[in-house]
């Protein structure tokens, strides 16, 4: 009985112990599998999973035809692992130092811009002090020391082989790329440039900046379980997010035209030695910028050539007083609204006119002439009189309808909207000055757009420099934004103003140098005084803008010289010849057939010359007749005075005698 | 006749004719062996598959690396090509070798009537600006070195 009892107790104890044991195990299992599951599972995952971040490439920039303007050149970065070099040399300080020195010397010898001592210093730094989450200083191993960055791909490939041969420890090569501008200075101010901050491109200006979001690549990642040797275990779950390259940008720029414009601009700079110069070639029908050049410029591949002057984007950021190239806008509005006709006579006051207490001058004396002659001879007074006749409100409407005071919509940032005061802030002089391009500041892009409107019959069109963006099959075309209604109510306005502008390049116009054989060239000169320290100086912006062929324009071309220092400072002589050179070559490039044969063209020129001669003869005769009348009056007065003294009356001479004597003189 | 000691090949009385009797142990062993074989085969197949997958993955990685390298080389060559075909470079070569190149002239463009071998009249190609120019200017400019 006692034996059974003691066994029963023992068995009960064993059962209790077993139950307790199982209970403990259950509790631990509950804790591990349920309560702390996420924490422990995460820890375990961390030990056997790896996450790799993959980077795409930044979008490239091409011209309209697909010629590369900004690309990516593959390079390699060479990095060392100081802690690993130490460990692989079996923690032998002396051996490690020797190896570091060998590595440093090797790369100095084989790479550009590598300093052996600097690399040695970096490789020798095996650890660094950092602070943990609690702010406690801890020593960490250093696994990253830059040896060289942006090494050319071929060089890096060769170095990689050599490093393998020499069995350097802890040296690795990582692929990277840098921005490359294969056309050097071509279009540099428009394309812009980027800097690099660690792995990220930081856009500085131009297209690189304004379309940065589209061009930036989207990073992807891959999470996978790895084997002991670090390789991914393929038959386990792995997650990956795709890497997306940036969009490639296709501009409206035509590289051959750009080359022509840049070349001619360089020749102009040699000829007139200006402070700066720019040229803009635009398709008036859709607002596509075909070429845009400026000087001084810089080479984005060589940052040493960059200065604030050379890197500025004058075409979209600069606002200047345009001068006489504003006149066609005012006159076209006046023609359209019926204030004047091409044959209306305007008295240009022989070169001096006082309005609102201030004198206004013309560069040469012009008398009573038609509105056509006002444009042809670029009379400030004639234009101002037309403007005064229209009134301030109409002038404001005219200039705003041509887009002044508004951005052109081009995909370039920043873009100035110019300086054009609201009507309420105009003074008494504004109406006579804005119309001749004084007191108003416009950008070259605004001017080109406004001339596009004249050339295309008054349809307001936004300028475009980006034609489309592409990423594989994903193509997005930038729309042409053109208003469906013309600003000209009168359908003949375009022809009237174009005919007047053709006169500018014909005999008696202000820029015969811009005439092109076989074509009618509609243009306008502008010579605007520069404002320096709030006052007009004796420095000028000499411009010529026009479109060819005048009847069916293929392009609008603006050429401006900022302060020409050699030769004439007028727009016609400084910028006119360059306009002609660019336009001629562009017409040939575009295969535009001449409108007139050589004989027809010469005949037209000689007819214009003859008409000019006849007009001059008429004017001379008129001037002489006036002189004659004045002389006669003087003589009559003298005779009267003499008669008074002598008491006798002298009969005045007959007019025919007087005339013949004048002719003899 | 002692029927318990008699050796006979005849089937047991009551047993179905033609059916052989196997001991239950052998049957069990056979069944287990079969199961083991199936399990081993499945296991082997899985290991083989994984191995194959690994091999293919390694091959894929190698080819990907090669493609990447080729792409890199192509990118480098494109950059070189674009530098070479820049107008700066072409212009410098023209000057270097003193090449007497002539600018294009629209007057040089002629359109031939198909199959008839005649120069077409400009009006026949309305809408196309590139039509034959029969003007004197065209004759003058053709062959002109600029």
C-alpha cells in the first residue's frame, strides 16, 4: 500500500513537471511565434535578405532629327575598402601600409587628377568615430574611400584588369556616368548644365533645369534572399521594383541650322566686336524655335569657360528696350483699325518734333511722307504721330495683342515677361515713346513671337523649343498652341505691313544689306540706346528682324548686336549683313525656291532705285522751290526796305526769271 | 494417407486458382520502398530543378553583365560619334584639308517625270516647293563654287 502510494506521488510529480515543462514550452512558443513574431522574423530576414537599389539613367537631349546634344557617357568610380585591406593583410599594420601606398601610387600613375598622398591618407583610415542613437561615441570600421571618380570607361576597364593581375585587396570599380555635351558650345546657354551631388544630378539652368522632372530617372530596388556566398537564391521569393530611365527630350532645334546661325554669329562678332550678340530663328506657323544662338557662350564640358556673362541665357532672361523694331506693330494695328492707310501722309517735321514738352528726333530729316515711307525710313516722329493719333488705349491694346508683357510659353525657365507698364501707370510721354521701343522692355523671344504673328497673318502662337519627350514606346508630343482667331480684323493688314517691311530692304530703306537675291525680304531695323544707370548712353542695341520669303514666310529671324564697337552702330549695318548671310544659307538648307529669277529681281531693284531717284529729284525740286520762295520773299522785303529809303517803288521780278536763276544756281 | 505430410504443388483447397501468395512483410517493404523511391525522386527532381534554376540564373546574370558592358561600349561610341559629327569638328577638317565644298542650291533640284525621261514642269507638282527652276539664275548658280 505504501509502495503504491509513493509511486503514485512520484508519477503525479512527473506529470506535474511534464505539464509545467510543456506549459513553459508553450509559453515560449507563443512568445516566439505570436507575440514577438514580427520582431524576430524581421531580424531573421535581415540576416539572409539583401536589398539592392538600382539607378536608371538620366534622359538625354536630342535635336529635332535625333542628333545628340546632351548625352550620358559611361564612367567608373574607383573605391577602396580600408577595413578590408587591413583584414585581408592579416591585420599586419606594416603590410597594410605598404599595400595602401602601392595602390595609391598605382592610381596616381594611371589616372588623371589622382593624388597619391591623398589616396594613401584615405586608405589608411581604417575606422572613424561616430555617434549612435543615444549620442554615445562609437568606433566604426571604414569601408568606403574614394580613389578616383568619373574615370573613362576604357581606362577603367584596363585598370580593372591590372588590379586583378596585381591582386590588390579591397579595390572595387562601380559603374557610373557623367553628362556629356558632344557639340561643346553649340546651344550651351539653352541646354544648360548639371552638377553632381553624390549620386544625384542637380540641374543648374536651361533645359536641364526646366525639364528636370521628366529627365530624372526613377530608382528601382530588388529584395532577395541570399546564399552563404552572397548570391541571390533564385528559388525563393524576391521582390523588385522596376527602374525607369528618364525621358529623352527632343527639341525643335535643327542642328544644321543651329550650326549656320552660330557660325554667322561668330563672324559678326569678329566684324563688329560687340559686347554680346544673339540670333533667333523661329518657324512663324507653329512657333518652333529652329535655332537660338548667343555670344559670349561657354563650353559645358569645360567649366573653366563659364563666367556670369557667358552662361547667362539672354534669349529668355534679358529684357531690353527694342527701339525701332517695335514700329511695325503700332503701324499694323493702325492700318488694321483704319486709323491710317499705307498712303496716308504723315508730317515728320523735318526731324524734330516737340511733344508733351520733350523733343523727339529722327536720325535723318524726313518731311511729309506716306505711312509706308515712315516704316521704310524708320521715322520716330512719323510713328509717334500715328501712335498719338490712335491714343494710349489703342496703343496699349496693340502692344498687348502682340504678346508684350506676357511670357511666350516656351519651355525655358526662368523666362522674363519684360517690362510693360499697365495703362493706368503711363505718363504723358508714354504714348509717343512706347511705339518707338523706348520705355518698354521686351525679351528677344517676345520680339520673335510678335514678328511671327505678323508673318503668319496675326495668329498668336506660343513658342516651342521642346517637340516631344520619349521613353521607349511612351511618346508625348508637346502641342502647338496657336490661337484660332487672328488679331487682324482686316485680311489685307498682313499684306500692307509686309509690303512696307519689304521696302526696308529695298533702295531707300534702312537696310539694303539684308536683301537676298530672288526673294522679297520683309524686315525692320532697330537701333536702341542702352540705358546705363538710369540714363540713355551712347551705346546701342543694333538689331535686324525679318521674315523670308515675305509672301509665305518660312522663318522669322532676329539678329541683335549688343554695343557694336567697330564700324557702324546702326541695326541695318551691324546686324543686317548677318541676317542676310543666315537667311540665305537657311533658305538653301530648306530648299526654298527663289520667288524671282535674277533678271526679275534685278529689274525690281532697279525700278525701286529709279523710283527712289525720282522721289529724291521731286523732293530736291520741292526743297529748291521752297528755298526759292524764301529767297524771293527776302528779296521783296529787301526791295521794300530800299524803296522806303529811296522813296521809289521797285517792281518784283517775274517768277519765271526767279526759277531759271534758281536752276542756274 | 496422411494428407498433412504430403508435398503437393497443387493450390490450397479453397484458394483461387492462378493467384500467388506473398508474405505481408515483403508487401510492406515493397510498398515502403516504392514510397521512398517516389519521395527520393521528388526530392531529387526538386534539387535538380533548383540546381538548374541556379545555373540558368548565373547564366542570365553573366549575359546581363555582357549586355550591360556592350551597352556601355555602345554609349561610349555614340558619344565619340556625336563629337566627331559636330559642325565644329567638320568645319575644322574642312579648313585643315582645304576642301572646296559648295553650298547647296535649291536651283539644283530637278524632278524627272517617271518613265518618260522628261524634266517636269513646276505646275505638275503643286504643293511641293521643290520644283524645277528654269530661270537664268539657276543656270548661273549651278556649278558655282562658294
